[in-house]
């Protein structure tokens, strides 16, 4: 029987009338870099705080390495946490901040000295022991917060949107650093963010949350290619196209306009209102109707955007008037279409994912790309 | 941990009761029938009737108010000038002035009061309401300065610069942009200085002419004359009600 | 070429001069307030210093400045009978009051800052601060009324049987200290609450995640971070408390003479060159002692934070 690093089972948490975490079950493996992703207010931070013990769940069980810690106070769980605003102790220098957890565990001072030195090397801040917190840059403070939580060798490290306040370049650098450190130290990381880019880049697996409910748990590749529902499909990735219709069974999908497309069979969705979800880069586009490809529609180019390594088209079709198509810019001689051109876009059966229809996906919380 | 929470809560409410208790008893006994302080025998407003009839009370109340108002006007005016000059123009003596302004606040009031009295006596200046006002202002100007300066520091000069680029000259900028934006700070300073001046005893006591009283001074004369009488309670209750009224007004204006 | 035209030009020229010269603007703004303060605060203060150094002589009704410096008044003051007692007593009251207010208000401030959700906080803060907006003398009298041997509280206690007979509290050290603590509580509570309220709650959570129990968190994080408030509160209470004279007069007796009372007596009751001389000397000594003690206090307590 595998022992999971962290298990939460049927955990629910209410604040007044709001159900922040709704019957959530998650199992996180040892040495995993696991992310909790979702828009603001979806319950991911509350879930993290429940694992930390900073909130008590109304129902459910929390286990750390197989041990039930639901009623164990925070300071007795062997966790490490990096807070959104870092929470570095302003009245202590770098050394004392990092040593704090070790001192709470009564580690002898000479050992503390060694371990602080080592962890500072791991986070690439050698010699920073005597610096004061307010002398450090954002990225450096980040790393001290990380070092402080890691040096105690916790069973699991919890990170609550730690990169939010950093500039773009530094954030990108830190993502690489975090991944590297996690690999080097081997600790299980549970990372909470609303930025899908962070989650996709760093995670071994991730869970998408919405309104307190887990939508899907899978590795990044699978979340991207096989989203479980329309929300996940929209939230993840740069863009997604939906064609609405009804699934007739036998791999046949009929749109409102009566056009038939071929999809992979899904018996559960027969005669249900559904959509076909297609990533923009899975289309083929040409000025002549293609041969031998089952799914083709005719359309007119509305907008052409030259993005350097790729070209983005917005195509108006009878079925969906804003189809987004990405074409990699492979050769200088390839044809680039202009607004007004008539084109045919097509896709293979596997490129289209059949998903249940959902009313109005509110994406008001689309992460701002800074 | 839950135990400490409970302890803190209980402690808080006990202390709250203890703090209010003396005041409550004071007010209660102002309604006491007999002259005795021993027990509450009956409810009467006779103390209040004699209070209302005591002309000296109303005169000193009136004095407290108008003196405080004058002091506020002077202090805000001069304190504002000082704060504005220091923050906007950053003159060279800035740090010295900052430290100097702290001195009147730190020096115990009795020393300020007595030295001022001696000062007036030496120069042959007769004591009058003016000397009271001067004494108050000497403390309140630095106070107003500190409060207004704190607000001014956090206030971006870009607003004034924007006004200038839009064609406003210095005076217009001052009245249309700076002062309105500083209103919260000015109001805060005004309240603090008013309450301080209105409630002041020590300085007033030593710088006042004979026969002229403010409310706190009048209270003191009644207290130090004979030990007890319940009309003192009535006077105190009156003062308490006025204080609560002021605090309430202050809250309302701040909310606005 | 009308006369009004001429006047306008002069007036505007002056304004322009002011407008363009930074120096003039500064002078005009700093001038009046500084002049006022120099005349009415700093010169009285300077005069007091000169008085204490016996630099004044009186001829008939005129006072003259004499070019000499003498420490006679300081010596006279320090040689007053029982002066050591008075000074020690004043400091004793002040220290006990400071410690008392600190111990009593810390839990209050802590409760307000950490244990109350935001929406109730303002109301509770208002309620606990409200009594202290009431006039100082009224509050002192309220306590006196309760403490009085022939007053309601004591009669009640006797009637119930808790006391056999009324205790004489008024006129004792206890009365003065109790009243001082009651009156000065707010001056400690305000800075403490101000500092505690600003402590980032995330810091406490971080300490918990690092293994610190609630007690350890308090000792290692909350307490050190509240030090500036403790220092500020202590100074705001201690400095005036040493010179307090209203409370000893109203609530104390012959045995509770304080420095403030002494200064008052020498200025008013004795008066004249000698009275003012000794009074000023006492005042200057008071100020010097306070400055030294405050400096030491700040150094000592400020230094300890670094040690921890």
C-alpha cells in the first residue's frame, strides 16, 4: 500500500454561508511537485491552510504520511510553509530567521550553523547570514523564506502563491529555481497559484479547483490535452475553441446548423448537449478544401496577427464566428492568409475533445499576465 | 490555548467594568437624595437644579469653550504654516526644528506652566484670558505641527504639481487643492488641540487671572475647598456628558 | 496713470517677489510660528534656567538680570529636609505606575489586537477608550469618591461584612498609586495597541509552521515586535508621572509629597526670587534626571532586542 505524503479526504470548510472547500479529496505522493490551481476565491488557499493546520475542516480527515493530523495543532505537524507575503521576521536577520525552526526543535547551535550554511548554498545565497531582511531584494527574500521552511526538513512544503509579488523576469527565474531546488532536496511540494503558467511549468501533477470543487487532477500534459470539462479547457492554455452541438453516438457530433463532425466515442454523452474543444494549434488551414480529413469547415479570415514564431488567425465560420487558429511559422515560403481570404480549417478526430456543455463559463478571474 | 483566549476575554471585560465602575458610581450618586455618601437613599435632581442655578458653572463652561476655540484657530494656523514649510520646502534647519517641536510635548506641563507664569510676572504682563491662550498655544502649536506634518508627509506633491500645470498659481493651488486634501489631518489636529485645551487644568490654573475660571479649574476649586458634596458629582456628570458629546461629534465628523 | 494703477503695481511687485523667492516663502511661513514659540516657550524656559542659576535680582518691583552664575538654589534644594524622600517617592510612584499600567494594559491591547475580528474592533476600542476622554480631574475624583472611608463602596463592603470597618485608603501611597494607574492607563494602552495591531498576523502563522507553540510564538515574535510600543508607552507614562501633583493633592496626604508638589509649593506658596529660584532648580533637576533615565532606558531595552 503506497503511503502518500499528504491525504485529505472529504474535507469541507465553510465560512458563514460560503462553502470554501466542498468535499475535497486529494492524494499527493512523496517527492511530488503538486500544484493547486484555480481562480481567486476557488478554495485553493483554504485547502492549503487546512493541510497546514491553520484552519480546521468542518468535516473530513487530513493525513500526513499516513498519520491522522486533523486535530493536531500547526506547530506539532512537521510541515514547512512559504507564505504569500513571505512573513520573514523583521526583527531578525537572515541567519536567525532560518535558524528559528531549528531552534524550536532544540537542534544544537553548531549543527544549526552547518545546516543554515548548507541551505543558503542550495538556494544560492551563500554568505547572507548576517544580512537584515529589509536589505534584501524581492527575489532574495523569496529564497530566504524558502530556506527557512526547508532547513527543518519538513514532511511536506506548502507554498501559497509565493511568486505573486515579483517582477516578470525574476518570477520566471524563480520558477526554474524552485523546480531545481525541489528536485535537489526531494521534499514534497504543494504549490498554490492562480497562474496556470507557473503550475504547468513546475508541476508533476496539478489539481484544478473551482468554487471549492476539484475539477481535475492530472499531469500537465494530460490536463492540457484532455481537459475534463469546459472550465478546465478554458482556464488552461493560451486559448481554446468550442463548437456547440449534440452528440449522437457512434462518433457522430451534430452542430445546431446540422453539420456532422467525427469525434471519439463517449457513451455517457449520447444525446447530451456537448461541445467539441479544439486547441488552436491542432487545426490545419488552407485555401483549398483538404482531402481525406473528416472535420472541415469553410470560413473567412477576420484578423491576422504575426507573432514571430507563429501566426494567429481569427476565422469567422458559420458554426463559430471567432475560431482561433495558431500556425507555426516554419518556412519563409509558406502562405500567409490575409483578412478577407476564404480558408478551410480542419482537424483530426483525436484533436477534438468531447465535453459536456456548461452555461457561461465565467472567466472574470483570468490571470493577468504581468 | 483555548484557555488563554478565555482568560483574555474575561480579563478584558472585568477591566472594562473596573474602568467604568468609579465613573458609574459618581454619576449615580449625583442623583442621591441625602447629602450622605454612604448609601443611595433616593433619587433626586436637586443637585442638578443647584448646578443649573450656579452661574459660575455656566461662565466657566463658556470660558473653556471660547478659549479652546481661539487656541485651536491660532494653533492650526501657525502649526500648518510650520508643517507646510518644513515638508514642502525642506529647509536646512529641518531636523533642528523637528526636535525643538518635541520639547514642549515632552516637558511636564507643570514646569511649562510655572516658567510661563514667572515669565509674565517678570515682564509685568498682567494675567488675563490672553495669557491663558498664549500658554495653551505654546503647547498646541507643536502638537498641531506634529499631527499635520505626519499627514502632509504621506501626501504626494504630484497633486499640487498637476494643479500648477493646469494653470493654478500658488494661492489657488493652496486653497483648491492642498487645503481640501489636508482636511482630514487638519480636522484631526483641530480635535486634538481643542480637547486638550478644553480639558486643560495645570497650565490654565497658573496663567489665569483671579476670578476667571475654566470648567476644570472651577471643578478644582470646588474640590480643594471642602472634601465632598454631591453637587460636585453633579458638576462632574455634566462634564462627563459634554465629553461624551464631543467624542460623539468627533466620530461623526470623521466618518463623513 | 491713475493712482490706483500705481498702487496695484507696488502690491503685485511685492507678491511676485515672494512668489519667486524660495527663501522669502520659507521665512514668511516659518517666521510667525517660530517667533511665537521662541517668545512664549523657549524664553520662559531659558528664564527659568537663569532663575535657577540665581541670575536675577529684584530691586523694588523691577527684576534685573545680573551677570553671575550660582548654584546656591540647587544646593538649597538638594539640602531641603526630607528632599531625598520626596524625590525617591516621586520616582517610586512613577515606576510603580509605569510597571502597573504596562502589566495591566498589555493583555487588554493583546486581546483587542489579536482576538477580535475586524468589524467589532472599532466599537470595542471606542468603548474602552471612552472613559479616558473624560477630564482628568473628574476621573481622579471618581476614584477618590470610591476610596473614601465614608463613601459608598466602603460602606457597602462593611454592610456586607467583607470589611469589619472602613479602611483609610485616602492619604496613603496606595491611594496615590491606584489613582495614578487608573489615570495613566490610557497612555500605555494606546501605543501598545497601536504596535500590536500592526503586527502581520502571517508572522504568527509562520512561527507556528516552524514549530513554535503559542507561548514560544509570543515570547520570540510578538513580544520583541511590540517593544517599540512598550518603550513609547513607558516613557509617555513615566515622564509626566514623576512630576504629577494633582493626584497627590487630591488623593494623597502629608506623607505623599512628590516632586511636582514641591515645585508647585516653591513657586506659588513661597514665591519671589528664592521660591522661583528653588522651584526652577527643582524643575531643571527633574528634567535632567528624566533625560538621563530615558536615555538609559532606551539604550538598555533597545539593546536587549538585539540580544534576543
